[in-house]
């Protein structure tokens, strides 16, 4: 029994069988990480989150699993150097913190040949920065407690030498072997290529049931796991995640997807991290708020960032207000905790999306 991270609600208990777990952990783990003989794998995220998938494949290849005490960038850097770590798995937040770490270049990271990132979308602009900094070592995977591992953007897919390659840095890759993916509308009907809808998957490694079976209809219908994520497929079979359905902001009848706004904010040279949420508004129902963390030694004004988003996306998705924080709150899995950001604004109110 596994529990979801609770990033959009309370954690839910999910039941797997020995077969589904074995298929999920061994076939997906080997396929995604391409574990080599003698791998030294540092787990830079809790085993209760997603890096558990790589434990058994590492042992099967005669490797070593190095467990780190929490999401600590300094510890990760020291461990890579000391243990000559060859592979690791982290959340995008850690990638950002590594990029902005003032002492990063004083550590010997030459042994590292694979860095897997998962758990939440990564901003394409910051991913390009990471490729420039660390080289072609990155692998992205898209997964969930209910569907299992769904897709993978492999090292060779992280290309910046073609326009198509740059565009696909914003994707979650293609479905891994033995996984079927479809995009469905609100009536559970499949949608054509390029049209956004709910991401649904089917595979041998998916959940059997929730501990509370009354919840099953939320996610399990006709053999498909409904992920609660909005996305689309391109003509090459690459999957793009637009946003979480429950994170969508509905302002004056218009749907605003926070990830699109966050990605634009992160193209600004002074922005290290950004989180966008909907906050209550008497006239529009909700309005867009951005929480921004500036890069070290950088300053930027609220008006400049709002204008920056307006130029790219127009006035409706642009934040109506921006607050600057020293860091973003994260949950135990390392995901940005948008519930915590929204909480003081929605105290005493109810929020229903989708």
C-alpha cells in the first residue's frame, strides 16, 4: 500500500499486488534509468516518493544505493563527490537549487552521468541552463502513485540542436514500453493529437484500488487510470503536461493554467523559482497570484514581471499581483506546496475547480 503525496488534497491510500509492484519497480526502473553494472545511485528524494523505483534495479545490476537524509542540496553535493556517485534522482526544485548554489563549482561532480528528475514539471528555460551546466545527463519521467510510471524523456531526447528538440524539452517524453496513453475529455472520450484533455493511462503496473473503494470512480474507469493532469500528445507521440486539473485558475470565466505562467516567469533572468495560484476575487471569482524567488544578488520589480508575462501570454493569464519570498514551501516529497501558498488567502472560503 502506497500513499499519494497529497499535493492537491489529502493523501490517499493506493493498493498494489506483488505482481503490479514487481512490474512497476523492475521493468520501469530499468527502462527509465538505464542502470549500469556497478551503479552508485544516490537517492536525492524520499524513498516514499519516486526514487524507490530505482532501488531494486540498482541491486540487480550489482550496484550500491546511497540514501540521503532529506532534501539537502549541500549533502547531495558532498555525497556525489565523496561516494563517486554515478546516478541520482531528484525533484525539479533540487535542480534549481543546484544551479543557483554558490559553491557548486567547488565540488567534483565528474562521476555523475545520470540525473533523473520527476515529481513536478520543470521549466524549459531552466532545463536548458541545467544542460549547459551539467551536460547531457538528464532523464525526465512522468509518473503517479495511481498510474505508475507513464512516460520518459530520455537523454537523447534532451536536444537543443533543432527547433523541434528545443520544443520537446517542455514535454514529458513518450510512453514507456507496455504503457498505453490516451487523452480524454470530460465524457471519457479520446481526443485527437494536439487537443488538451485529461491524461489517462493503462498498464500492468497500475493501481488495483484505493484503500477507500468509494474513491475508485475518481481515477479508475473502463480500465484507464485518470491522472487528474491536463495534457496533450503531439504527432511524434510526445506527451505534454499542461497542468494539474485542480490547480487551474478560473478567472472571469477564463481558464488559466499556472504552469504556463510559471514557465514564462522563469524565462526572466532574475527569477529562480515561481509558483502561481488562484486567490479569491469579488468580481472575477479568482485572480492570478505569483510567488517569486529571485536569483541570488538579483532584484526585479513586480511591474516588470507582470509586463513580462503580458507580452508573452496576454493580460488574462498575467498575474494581478506578485509577492517575493526567500523560498517556496515544499511538501515531504519535495513538490512545491501550493496548498500552503493558497491557504491564507482562502481561509474561511471554499474552492472548487473541475
